[in-house]
C-alpha cells in the first residue's frame, strides 16, 4: 500500500520553473484575466529584499511499501505549494524606519485548495520567520482565510497602506506580529517593495514560456 503526507523545504534553483508554473495555475483568472504572479516571483528572486531563507516549497511525500511490507521507500512527490517573503519597511509617523516583512505570492495547486495545506504551509513559514527574528508581517489578503493564522486588519495596529486615500476600504491590508508588542509604539505607512510592480508587456513575454491558457473576465476579479 501507499500513504501520502507532505514535506516543506527551501526552494532550489532547479525548482524555479515548476514553482512558477504552480503559481500561474493557482492565480490564473483569480484577480484578473490571466495573472502576473508567476512573473512577479521570477523577478523577486533577484531582488535585494528577497529573503532566500524564507522561500519555501511544499511537496507531497509518498511512502511506498512492497506487498510483503518488507521495506519502505520514502519519495518526494509532486509540488503542491509555495510561499516566499520580502523585507520592507513602515515609515513611522515619528520619523523612524521600522523593518517588517511582506509575503507572497503564496499558492497551493488548485485541486488541493481548501484542504488545509495552505494553512500548514503558512503556519510553518511564519514560525521560521519568527525564529529569524523578524517582528511583523504585513500584506494584502483575505481576512476570512488569514485570520485563522493570526492575522488581523493592519489598521488595528495603526499602520496605513501607502497611497490609499483617507476613508478608502483597507480591509485587504493585514498584519500579524511575530514578536508580541513589536508595533505597540508604531503608527505609520507601510511601503510595498518595488519589485512587486511589473509591466504588463513583460508579463506577456514571460508567459509565452508556459502552456497556453485562456484568459477570462470573471465575476469578483479586482483588476480588468
């Protein structure tokens, strides 16, 4: 018989294209027709703010036994998830620069979404970030999912999203302290690392290296 579970490890160079394809599959037509996230992660790996020690992949792990159950062979199975982090800052209202992390893209292969793998990967990633001494993670996400991993609205910490007008909806902007009290005396503006901003024409050129997929305009997409 065969049984399966998972393993989480650091990404290797030979994983890059497979990870980019997984991200493409995970985000395709979710936030816009097509997606850009697979190109974003390709670019971010070369960014000085990229934290290579927090660049994780998740695989199924397969234990194979022969019919007589005389031996067990453990093998790394297919890639099912990934997560990565970038260093960034909060520009504090009192003039300080507060180091923090941002996160993502984080992706799980579409057929295994909503089965608990995303939370397992995220909890593991956050634990490793805390062990490295990082104080907080801020990023854009859905509170309905990320609250289960300890995130809450960044506004509750006095942190504002850059370029967002007063009174605008900021419910997408989330925060989790990795060091309790790290943001206790901080109010200010979070800055998204510039590496996340990519040009549409560069995304289109990069996407030609992957199997063709149909772009669709779907309800709930944020960007046209």
